């Protein structure tokens, strides 16, 4: 009996040990299924909202833990990925070159040199994309310590790359912006130059323009003047001028306003490098008596005196992906071509190396995608979300390259292009991804470890969306935050509700005025240390008018920050919710309409989207005497510094907005009192354009504008109510009866 009982007890115990784990596994599986279903429901909820439901969207998400596809929608559709192409370029480069690869720049002299003097100093580059002015000065110091004291000529040899400076896609955009910088086997400062501006000693004095780095490579045309404290409307243009670069500065900077900086591309990388090298050598004590020339280095008649090596490739990779550097991406393409297919490196050779990597290593056949450049710029490339996830998974499993690849990506809420995204969500610190942004294109692809510990890869691309990019970016952020919330107490549903809702709540006018006054004061400090606070305020603000002012304060805190510019443009609209209510606030606070000055400043620098926004605001100002006056003044400033860009913006405007804007522009041109205004020159240039439609438009605009200018100059009947009279009510009492005033006004006219 005792033996029987013991056997029974043992059997029950064994059964429990066998059954309990199975029950635990089953419970865990049930929990995972429930979490996956909640995630899918949350993702679908976001995708069914505007504007994503009216866009072309491709989404693919996978679990790295079990390899299952968590969510997929149009995952095989080929879409424009914008800068997500850099994920492909960087993966191929990391595999091809290796994380310890270093770029070399060689300095040589003729064989007969005694080390003290040299007839020629040869500089032979191999594509180093990381040489800065500071590093070049250190190189010059090392050359000095080799004993070199005098050089006749400097010869720059960039034959490691072919002569094609920019890849396919760059031809779709005529721009001198730094992100359009050309490649070069010998390059400096990412082939961009800093232009620093500051006011003169008094209003009306000539402004100061300084170039960094300064050298004989630059020719500066300075038409900058010092204006009042509101004057911050200038343009900087960079144009090739033979073996030099011409920098043209127009406009005004405010009195006692401190310095401002703008970065522009240069067009001749080897001459830029050579002339800067000459300047630094003379400053360090190595006399350069002759010229800077471009040529190849003789193979046998020279000897090596110094080699400059870059940081290891994994460090350079961080600049590529975290900061989304087009210049580094295209340079890597040529470097892969030179190293794997032989010099000179070319874009075609680089693309061939990438396509071979995708087919041989990742399993993505040639012809199933389109890749024409390494940066993703403009309408040039096509990939699917599923293909990106395949690349991401391959790199995750490719140890020891995986750590370098993952660490090159921006971290949500921490750094890179994701520094100010995903605030207050589980994604902060957990999500690493590459952003992509073009006109009507937004993308985000990368990795995330959810709050519950599971790891995912994802790729999300949106093309052809209606309206602005802000709501689309918020939608993608909601998708990413939902995945990051899997396993948390918040859950995907709550994460989506908080991040993607974007609910608007108009506050009472008095409250709005007080809050606007506070944020305007913060923006006037122009202190980058306020950016974190302002970002949080912008993210949480629900009143669209206040949100637009917070966005302006963000921009004013660092005008060079692309994300600040993007936030302002996305937040400011011409409707009654923003511009209309801010005009009311401006009357109460007796200030210029908040945000308008910053938008004019951006438009005056040639920003195409800001120009479009200014034209929309001009249309919305019709009938408001005070606002019309502000817009006329602003358009006059824009026409001076960005005349050709304004012609193009007017060409793309609606007929109604163009009519109102042209009338205000005519008033602004008359106010300047200049018969030879730059805008008339831009119109004449457009008249001779090979684009017949542009020429026809310019001809029509010239006629309309000439007529409106003549009307503005014509004597006007005496106004019963002068412009400077304050009319806070709907009627102004004058004499025996009221004069009706339907247009909005503010103190000071």
C-alpha cells in the first residue's frame, strides 16, 4: 500500500512538472498573440487617418526574435525612399571597406628636394570626406615639422575619382545649398563654406561679410547693409567663377544683432582645398611663392613626405547616417568603385558594387529596385519596405559589423535627425532609425527594442501625400511609438492616441495673447539652450496659433537648424486658426504678426516652401490694411534678395493668390524707390529662358506688375481715416457720424 501511494504521488508530481511549463508556455503565447493583435489594430488606426489614408504608404515590420512578419501593408510596392537609401549605401560600404578602413591623403615633393625647399608640393587625395579646416591646419603643422619651409607651387591631384562631380538626381535641382555639395577625391569641410554676416557700426552702414575658411579661392560681392532691429532679410549665393568661387550677399542685418552664418556649397573641390592649404601654409611659416594648380602626380619623380589618415570608417559612418550627409554618401559610392573596381572611382562603379552586394550577400536581385545615387536625393531611387527590412535583418545578423551599423543610426529623442522626435514615448532611447525627407516623401526605417524586450525591424515610406509633412511625420512617429510600446503598461493603443491624435484646441484670445508674449520673449533671446524646452512645449501644445509661435521661437533659437526651419514651416498656415488669430493677437500686443518676420527671412534666403507660404499669407491678408502693409514690405525685401525664386513661386501660385501678391509686391517695389530693383532684372532673365512656359509667364507678370506699379504711383484721393489712426472698434467716430471699418487694423497702422 505504501509503495502504491508513493508511486501515485510520484506520478502526480511528474504530471504537474510536465503540465505547468506547457501551461506557462501557452499563457505566454496567448499574451504575445494578444499584444500582436493590439499592435496591428493600433497601426491600422494610424494608417486609416488623414493624410496617410490619402497617400501611397508601404509598411513592413518583423520580429528579430522569431522572424515573423508582425505587420505588412503594400510592403512590396516600390516607393521613393529619400535618404533611407543611405541605409543601403552604408551597409554596402561597411561590408566592402570594413569598419577599420581609413582614407589617406598623401603629400609628396620632387625627388631632388632637400626637405627644406620644394619646387612643387603634390597633394594626392583618395576621397577623405572628413578633412576640416582645423584638421588641415594640423596637417600643415606636421608638414612644418618635417622641415619644409618653402614651396613654389601646390599641385592638387584628385584623379582617384573621375571628373563627374554629382550623381544622377542632382540635376533635378538648381541650388547652392550645402546639401548639394559635389564630390572630390580631395575635399574640405564637406565641400561647403561658411559665410558669416554681422552689422556695421550704425543703421545704413555697410554690413560685414567674412568667409570661413578665408582664401584667394573666394571673391566676395558684398551688398549687405545695416538695418533697424527688425531687419533680418538677406540672401547669400554661391556661384562658380572659373577657378574661383563668387559669394554674393544682399539684404540687411539688424543693428546690434550679433553675427549670423550661412553655409553654401562650392563647385571646385580641389581648388578650394589647394587655396586653403596655401593660406594656412603661409600663416604657419611655410612660404608658398607660386600658384595652386590641378594635375596628376608623377609616379617616379616624387617622394612621400607625409600621409594624413582619417578616423576609422565606423566613425565616418556615424556622420553619414546620424546627420544624413549627402556628401559623405556620394563620396562612399565613388570610394567603393575605386577600391573594388579600380581607379578612377565613379558613381556607376559604386552602384555596381552596391548591386553586387545586394544580390550576393542580401539576396535582393538586380532589377527588383532602382538605385541611381547613394544619398537618396530627389526623384531618383525606388525600393520597397520589405527590401529595406531584408537589408536591416542581414546587417543585424552580420557580426561583427552589426554594432557599427546600428550605432550609426539616429537614436529617438537623443541625437541625429531623430533628436527632437518621439518625445515622451517609449521609443526614446529604444528606437534607432534613418529618416528620409523630400517633397511629398517621408520615410523611417530601422530597429527598435520594445518595452517588453522584443526586438523589431521596420520600414515605413509615404509618397505623394496631400498637404504638409508635419501630420505625416507624426503618423510615422505614432507607428514607431506603437511598436516600442509593445509589452509596456501603456500599450500600443495609448501610445498611438497620445502621439498621433494632433487634436486642436483653440484657447480664448486673452490667454493666447499672454502665452504668445511669453514665447516671443524666449525666441527673442536667440539662445540655443532653450531648444529642448521649446521642443517639448511645441510637442505638447494643442492650440495651433500658440504652436506656430513656439515653432518660430524654436527657429529663432537656432536659424541654422534644419529641424527648426521644418517645424516653423509645418506649423504656420494662412488660415484663420493660425494667421487670422495671430493678427488679432498682434493688434492686442502692438507687435508685428508673430511668425511673419521669420517666414519672410526664410523666403528672402530663397527657401522655396517659405516663398509659397508667404504668397498664401499675402492672399489671406487681403482687406486687412495693417497686414497688407506688412506683407508689402516683406515682399519688397524678398524680391530684392531672392528675385528669381519669387518669380518661380508666383508661377506656381493660384490665380487668386498671385493677383493679391502681385498687387502687394507692386506696393513694396514702389516703397523701395528703386527704378533698377533686382526683381526687374530677374524678370528680364526669365524672359530669355529656354523654358518657353517660364518665358511666357515672365512676360505676363512683367506687364501686370508694371501696370500695378503705375497704379501705386498714381495720386490717391485723400483718405478720411489716415493709416496711422487706431481703429480698435468696428466704427471710428469722426464728426457727426460713424465711418464703417470692416478691415482689421492694429495700433501703429
